[in-house]
């Protein structure tokens, strides 16, 4: 299918929305309507106050005009109009209707502040945005759980993110900033040294401005990919620089059992982290091999047992629905496996086909028709006391679905809520880190660290300069308490 955009440049939402209905979409941007429209196409011509739409799909052809009024964003009006046409042509609907945004719960929260009634918000989700009852119910459950947490945030609160961008190997689905430890051995020592300097500088500046640290999250990559000595160096620096007795949550991703052992778990526990993430992604060894993981399900189970012995009583486990070679039955076994191991948190991701992942780079095609059925299995979690507490969506997620964190009550990850709802300042240290300064009116400014470890090491003075920029924004937004 060709999507031909005529004199229409501000088209991101339109493009993403159209991809939900038509696979293999080719985008063309032109100044005039082509004279030789052949094959299957959607031609959208922007006029002064309308869009001319000409669609051909097989034997079906539709011509119509979408008139733009001043009541709603232009692109949303177009997507609402196109939804009815696409539904008519394809015979399919979308569980999230016309919503393409990452944070549907935040949309619900913003509408609630405007409309003052949750019933009115649900009505708009259903009849205006065309969201299914099931997804509205999911949003409402998360909204209700998050509300007392978000109501308790102070403007000078912040969370700290520590980036360790190294992994034992790169999984086929991964698009995060991560470097294999085999190729990065000569970088890791210097990286850890500089990271500790950045952490110390961040702590001094934050304390001087009276900012209040609420949570710490160490992620990656895989933080336990560094050596035991390097892990202890980082965690000792954090404990030296911050009063860990005052924070509400401290998480370390101990994600992969092929680089997480007893000694590293003891280090994590010794220096104050009480919450960890050990991620199987699947309990099926065939699927693990298909995605490039070097460990087995047995390795994962042993790692969880060691973590329990060390004393961790808040463990998150990640699963991914839609991995190559997986099945609905296999996904359900993985889900039940996490439950049987007593995971306090279970985060279920839907596979996302990002351009930077090897699944896309290698152009490996797999069938994803059963992914929605896998996600349906999440209903099992309610029977065991798990409730959804945060959610986000991503571009190119299979079947236009979502990622949801489930937890036992009292084990919700505050950091996950804060960062996803963008209601609290997040200050990031390390390569690939993005600091987000959130103002009192919800305004957001981002400051980016260098993306890759070699860049981070090459120009570390720039990293410190960017930290100054972060704290200058905190002052400009009136977030500081110097008394």
C-alpha cells in the first residue's frame, strides 16, 4: 500500500495511524496529486481547511473530503475521519482506536483534570477516540492506582537513573543502547570511573539546590554485566553520595542470569538496593536460543533462588509476548512460571519491531497473529492478586498493543510510574541517559548525555556541562529549595 501525502508535512500521527491498518506501507511526499495513481494507494491532499482523500484497496475505492474545524488538533480530526474509512475498507478495528500516543493513562489523567468526571473521560475514550471497553478498563485501573501516588509528589522531588550500557550479548529484539562486554572490555574500567565522577557531581549539585531524591534506578544494558569490583565501585559511590535511608525505592536491574551471580547479588543487597529485576523474557529454551540468549530457563530459576537466599523480597520479572518461536501455550507457561516463583512484579511487554533491532535489520519475518491472544493471558494475573500499575505503548509494537507492569499491592515500582507519567524530574547519569526536568505546570525540558560509551569517555567535560544545564533548568522552573 502506498501512502501519498500531498502538500502535507506535519503527518507523523497520520503515518503511524495508517500503519496500524496496512502492512508494508510505502510513504511518498509530493507537491501535486500524481496523475498515474495505480495499484493500492491512499492519497491525502492537504487543502486550506480540508483534506481530500482518495483510497483504492483491491476493488474498493473511496473518495471523500475531511473538513477541518477549530475544535480539535488538525491531525486528530484527520485520523478520526480516516478511522471510519480504514475500518470500512479492511473490516478491522483497533483496540486503542485512533490513539497512537505512548501514554494513554496520562491522557486519561489530563482529561480528568479538564472534565472533572471519570465517567465523562471514559465516554470520550469510547465514543470519540474509539478505544475498546477492555483498554478503557485497563486505563481506569491504572489511573485509580496511580492517583494517590501522583497526588503526593512535590515539585522539588526527583529520581536518579544510572545507566550501565553493557550486556553479555545483544538480544535479537533489542534496540537499546548496549555494547557487548566482549567488545567493550577496554572501555568498562574508564567508563565506571567517569560514571562515579558524574554521580558525585550530580549529588553535590542536587543537595546544594535542596532537591529531594525519591528513587534510584540502575538500568542498562545490564548493570550486572560489569565485574564484581566495578559493580561495587558504582554502588559504594551511590551510598557515599546519597542518604539512602531517606529514599522510597532503589532498584537494580540484575536482568540476565548469565552475568548475575551470588557475589553480585550480595553487593547489590549490601549497598542498599531492595528491589531487583531478573528477566527471563521466556521460560522456553528454544525461544531463548532464537533471540540470542546464552542462558537457559534452569539458569534463570537458579538465579531467582539465589536472590531469595540473599534476602531480596521484591523481584520483577519481564516477559515478552511475540518472541520468535514462541506460542500462546508457551507464553502462558512463562506467565505461570513467574507466578510460581513468587514474582512481586511481572512486566509484560509486547514485541516491538524497532529498526535498530536485529529482527528488523536481518529482515527476519515471523508470524505475529497470535500475539493478541498471548496478551489476553494476562487476565490470569488477577487470579493471583496482581494488579496493573503502569503502562506504555511504543511505535511499531506488534498488533498496536501495549506494555503493562503488574504487581502485588505494595510492590508497585514508583520509578516506573514517575518516568512513564512524566510527572517528576528524572536526572540521568551515564551514556544514553536522558534527564527530564518537569516544571510545576507540567512543562518538560530534556537534556541528553552522549549515547555511546566511547563518546561518553571522549568528551566527559561536556557531560559535566550538560549536568549544569539540568540544574539550571531546575532553578528556572522554581523546583529548588535552598532553605
